[in-house]
C-alpha cells in the first residue's frame, strides 16, 4: 500500500449493479474510489479511507471480520433494507443505511465530503449562559481563540439571535463574508472547504454570526447543516447558544462533545441556571458548570451541589476585560489574560480527554428503519 498517495473513499461490495451505481455517484462527485470485493481486501484501507461504503451483500462478512469501528461508514443497499441489515449495520458502527436510488443525493454528499475529510470529527463545545450577563458569549470567543493558539482549525458559531453578535465581541463587525441571512436556506450536507471560504475569517477563526439589526431564529435544518459541516471539517467548533434552548440549540447539543453552563455564583444565578437543566440534561451527554468571574456569594461546591453538575472551572477575575471590550478588542486574545489562560486549559483538557470522533452522533442518530 502506498501511504503517500491521497486517501480515497472505500467501496466494499461484490454486487455488480450496486458497484456500478457507487462508481457513477463517485464520478459525479469528482472523486476516485478504491474497491474491495471482499472485506478482507478492505483491511489495508479501512482506517485510512476518508469514507467507507459497505454494500449490504458484504455487510455480514464485514461484521464477522471484526474490523475496528471508525467514523464515516455507511451501508448502501439497493431497494429496501430488512431488519437483518439494520442490525448488522449497527454492529459494524455504521452511521446510516442508505437506500438506492432514494438516498442517492445523500450518498453523493458523503462522497463529495470525503475529498476534504479528516480522520475523525472535530470537537464541538457548546456554551450557554445560566442567566443574562453571565459571560457565556465572552467565554465562547475565548475558547475559539484558545483553539487557534493550539493550532486547531477553529470555528465559532453564534446561534443566539438576541445577542450582540460575536463579530462585535471580536471587533470585526465589518468583516467580509456570509452571515446567517445568507445561510438560512441551507440544509443537508455542506462542503466545509466551500463554506469556510464564504464565511468571515477573524483572527484565524471561521465565524458564523448575524447581520446587524433585527434577527429571526435560524431554522433548525440550517443550524444542523452548518454545525455538522463544521464538525466534519474543522478541529474545534465553539457554539454560543441562546438561553431559550430552542430546537436548533438542542440539535447542536446533541452533537456536542462538551457543554458548558456559565453560572454566576449567587442565588439568582443558580436559580436561573436551574431552569435550563432539564433541557440541557436531555440533550447534552457531557455538561459541566463554569463559574463566571463576577462577585461570588456562593462557593464552587455550593453551585455544583445545587445544580448536580461537575465543575469545569472558575473563570479568574480579569481587570482588563471590561476595558478591552470597551475598546472593541477581542477578549482573551493574549496568553497573559487570565481568561485566555483559563480557555487554554479548557481546550487542552478537551484535547487530552476526548478523541476527535467524540462529537460524532451515535449510529443512526438521524436515521431509522
């Protein structure tokens, strides 16, 4: 095997008609594929391929071979899929079962994405304020900047239509590029390379945010498409969520590696944060508390005990933060900032404790037989 050659999507099938369809879709997507007519022949490329399509004809044999689970595996079947196919696909760790010809557009998207795919998926960190003014948006910006300092391809997604706009916090409200108003019609699988090129690039961060003026909530399908695309293409995605946690925010939380609830250490802050907990627990697999840098009437243990969530950390006081924001400068841009140091620690812990594929939804998260 030539490991210096570009990785190609892998087709595992010995079904002539299915293979013809797969090769046709690959040609339409502008990619070349490697074909394995038996799962044993796929072993060399299994981990390396940016995407794997397993035909239903070799699905059981692939399960029996005990291939290591990996992201970006789909099962392709002509016509319908019976229960045995779904059960075998689940054992293999496939993300979906695609029925041809009905799902040809989705499979084409998988193949087109494979030309730009990285091993695994980016980590998604969601930040939500337990109350207004807790500092969630500032922390989201700080985390994205920390990701950039760690040499990660970082994306910052603003999903709060009633916030000031993260471009303003970055001092880049006039930056060129598409805003949510240009993206509201998007759904399905998007290409990260093309999307990133269309969005504002600020301090090395790819930014998804709002236009100036009134803003309506973005449809869940558009948020899902953008965040999923960023998670497939970027190393770190930081999402600033609205306190309302509507359907779009809940969809982001389902794809989240780490959810941070920013809480002020006082009784009103804890009571307000407690109102979010049922929806947060129902959608985020890994939620933690961050205590903001304001006045502290309660101890960290008081806050975590009241909310029954583990502590991610306490933001240290930053005497220069208010002045920095007044000047229209990005918060936590320099390592000397206490907030920057805190964000660097959170990102370092995230990289150390979670694999890159951790943000991937589980098998059949959006599909059903």
